[in-house]
């Protein structure tokens, strides 16, 4: 039977509270020893002492200003320690760490996501991922009857072809780009000068034929490029410039009497009788 004064003898658990590390004064005073531990750079690259932070028992990290070019806001961190009952401080490590206001490089992005149109140069190779959603295996129907019919008739085949997502993505990119209806050159062109009605327009095959084609006009700025059917420019094949005929008024003949010099003509003696009327000049 339980006796008076005795309580429950079950297991007693106590919450363990983390005790804050106490700043060791010997390690905290070793500022110059910590500064001498930064050997990777010239002493001019190490600035003022910022603070000392206790990391554990007899373990202190000293922070120094970094004066290296391009490292604004960074700090040198030197961790020192000592053995129990020893006055000699030992350096554990020295590193360069970013501070609260440090200039940091942007987050790393995989190269597949960093590529932009035009980055591929001569000799560069751009591997296509096996699971690229823009492509589908060649033995799978491409959802484009015109392409399937042509491939069947000619006996052609490719390991992978554009998937429906790939065609949709390409079509939207072309339509919104510099060769779509919203391009400045298209907006400035006459309303009737659309590529779909141009003689130099070469429609694409398959489902893309309804909306896109290639420009074959040597003088057009889009020559050799894929353009939308409602794109346009001033080099349309049916752009005919008619020259209006402007009538020229007939001007009256103007004589300037001041430019006419009167010249007297004398006859040789005996050519005609003086009593006869004079004949017009030039007749015999």
C-alpha cells in the first residue's frame, strides 16, 4: 500500500534547454592573432575588426571587414579556440563569408534554362534531352494528317518529330515575334498587303500551312524567314504604284525686245533701180 509522503515513482522527464555559449575572454581578446590567420590575401584586404561571436565553450569567431574589390559587404571570419586552462589561442579556420548587405551572385540556373535564341554559334553542340516534351517518337502519329500522309508516301521517317505541344509552342512564338501581325513593319504596311495573298509566300506543310509560310522575296526584310499569313510589308507582290499623269500647261511664247538688235542692210550700187519698189530680203 502506498504510504503517506510518497508520490508517483514513474519516469520523470525534464525539458533540456539549450544554454547560450559564453564568450571566452581569452579567445575574444585574440584579435590580432585572428587577423594574422588570414593569409590568403594581402593585409590591405583585411579591414577593421567588426565583432566577436561565441560559437561554443572556448570557441570564438572574429569578423573583419573585407576590402577586396568586388566583395562589398563580405566579411572575413576567423574561428579561434584554446585548450582548457591554456592561455594559448589556436586558429581553427579562416573563411570569407557574405554579410547582410553583401553583393551575391544570382542563383545558379541550369544551362538548359539559360539558353536564349542566338546563343548557339558555329561549332557549338546543343544536346536535346530525351524527355523533351516538344518532341515525340517518330513511330508515334504526329497528330498532323498531312505530315503522316507525306511520310507514308515517300517512305521517310525520323527518330523524333514535333509533338502537339512542340508545334503549339513554335506557332505561338512565331506569331508573337517580329514576323507576326503585330510587328512594326506589318502594322505600317497597307491593310491589303498581307503575306497570305502575296505571290512570294511559300506555305509550310502540314497543319502549319494554314497560318505560316516562308517569305521568298529577295527584297523583303523577311526573306527566308517564317512569317504568319496575316503578316505584311511594303514588298507585297500586288503592290502596284500608279504614277498619276499631271498635265503640263502650255506656256505662251515670250519675246524679249531688248535682246533683238536692229541691223541695216545696204544694197550694192546698180543692183536695182532706185525708183523700183524694194524686194524682200533674200529674193533675187
